[in-house]
C-alpha cells in the first residue's frame, strides 16, 4: 500500500487512463456518435492506455526490480492477453453509447 504502489509494474496502466480518457473525450466530441466511430475511438484510446502501461511496466521490471525476462514475455503477460476481450468491450461500448445517445434525444 501507500507510495509503494507507484513502483508496481501495473501502475503504469493507472497512469495511462488519464491520457486515454482525455483522448477519448476529444475524439468523441470531434467524431460524433456513430457506433462505428465510437468503437474505433475506444480502440485508439485503449492503445494509448496499453502503450503507457507497457512502457511503465518494462521500466519498473527492468530498472527497479532487475527482471531480465524478454520484452515479448512482458508484452504477452501485460498486454496481449487482455486485447481480445478489451476489443470486444470497446465494440459493445460503442454500440451502447450510440443507443444511449439515441434514447436521450427522444426524451
């Protein structure tokens, strides 16, 4: 707990939420509510999230914890295993956002 959590390999993903959410907000305002566009915007912002988290994870594992595993191992365990489900969730969230926007316009 406490400040030690900042040195956790997974903390970079927490940090990655900030630019990912900011980017998603910007893209959503720019591109409108097309479900296809919303899904794509979610995927793009997820890539920012994963990139920041992955870079932080590699730095902490290598420089702080002295782990010498391959970068591919980090990629598999920290990113690739989560991508299929996150891609599906992004697609479904785009559809749900579209429907919620459509419903709110009827009221």
